[in-house]
C-alpha cells in the first residue's frame, strides 16, 4: 500500500469509494430484488400513508 | 529469406529491383491500412456524410427529399427557443455528469490503484459490473429507486428516516438523467484515471516525501498533474457519450429533461422530418467533435510542454 492511503486525509477516500460502490450496485441489486419479489409493483411500507397512490 | 533478393538487388547495376523493393516497402503501410480505412469509409464516413447532406436538403410536402440545398433547417434550429432550450439542457446535463464523474472517479481510481490486490480486484469488479448489464435494465433500476411517489425506494428511505416530510419529485428531472448517466458512464472515467495513476512511478512521490513535501503537496504537485491526461480522456468520453445518449434521458428524463438524442428520434420517427432530424444530429456531432478536438489539443500541448 502506498504512503498516500496511510495519511489521515487519504482515509477520507475510503468512505467516498464505499458510497460510490453502493451507488454503482444499487440499481443492479434493486432489479434483482424485484425479479424475486412476489408483488407486481414495487410496494414499500411507507405506501400505507398514501392509500390513494397504491393500487 | 528476404535478405538474399535485397542483397542481390543492391549489387545489380541497373538499380531497378532495389527501387521495386523500396516502392513495395512504401506501399506496405497503405496496403495494411486499406481494410480498416475501407471499413471506416463505409460504416462511418458514408453515413456521416449522408447525414450532413440530408441536413441541407429540402423535404417536399409529399415527403420526398431533394434539392435545392438550404441552410433553413439550421436557422430554424438556432432561432427556435424550444430547440435552443433542448441544446442547453443537453450541454448542462453533459457538463454536470462529467463534473460529477470526475469528482467521484478520482478517489475511486486512487483507492483502486493504491490498495491491496484483493481490494483492487473487488473495486474493479464492481466498477465494471454495470457494463455487463443492459443499459435499459440499469435505467429501469434507477426508475424504481427514484420513483416520485412514496413507493420510490429513495423517497421511502427519506420518509422513513425523516429527512423529507413528503415525497420528493426526483424522476423525470435533469437530476435523474444526471444520476442515470453518471451510473452508465462512470466506468469510462474510472478506468482511464486508474490507468494514468498506475503508470506514475511511485519513486517520484517517495522522493518528494523524502525531500520534505507533505502528502497533500506531493499529491498536488506530482500525482495530480501526471494523472490529468487520464482524467481528460475520461471526461471527454463521458461528455461525448452523455451528450449523445438516448435511453437514459428517455426513461429517466421524460419530457422534464429532453435532450438532443430524443429530439433526433422524435423528428425522424414521429414527425418524419428527416432533414431537420439530420440537422439536430449534425449539431450534436459537431458539439461532440469540438469537445474532442479541444481535449486532444490540450493534451498534445501538455505533452509538448512536458517533453521540453
């Protein structure tokens, strides 16, 4: 490992990289999750607060 | 084996075989380049020239396209506020995407290059993962995440953790297109930057640190300048690809963020105005070409300065 990643400033790069990894994987994971979901629509618990929007 | 005839040719008094070999040597590059030049001529230059030609032809009332040549379509494009707005939206979205890609790709590339082999491989796999999934599938994934109602995953999260009191309108906006485009074209920035960072001799940074430079100073004076060509290539790629994208703005932008690619599709397949569609496409190609030329010039100048 280079010296750059050992400095305190360099450690800031790791959370940024982690967030970017989540950003990249998010739509892929969601698509796979939807493919194994038993509901025809993406329905999450908060939808109960807006009954008219839910079919 | 080829040396014998050449030696023979050198001693021949007339000099004719030597000249023949020399001319064959001169022809060899042209012969080797011919297939790729032919391919480019047929599959790139010909369609591009046809497109430009169509943009200056006139469409009659019955739909036939022909003479006289006119620049009226260009005048119509640049003087109609709707089309100028689409052009500005395209440039704005492309610039935002490019800026965000540059800002986010650099730390990722730095960690990728400077980490242990296991972390490097994991990051590389994740970064290139979107490339093996269809852009349509990825964009539909974003549609589920950015959904405007409370059923949208991001809205659900924001409501759950109390960051928003009511669902936020994210889908069908420029922000949604920027997010989608950033996701689609992110590897195009990370990979050139990582390649440029990987080519930097680590001894240069070690020397700077030995001479008393702080980590930040050594990054600012050595790592960043030497990796700029990779960043420039990545930014040019992302800008060019975003400006010409169609699927992402069509699915995530809708009518809220219309881009030039959508306008071309609309003019050619819905309105059947081929000359105007060709005009819009030519403007798009001209913008992308201009950005590429400027980027290449800047890189060449930089290389010339470094070589001195």
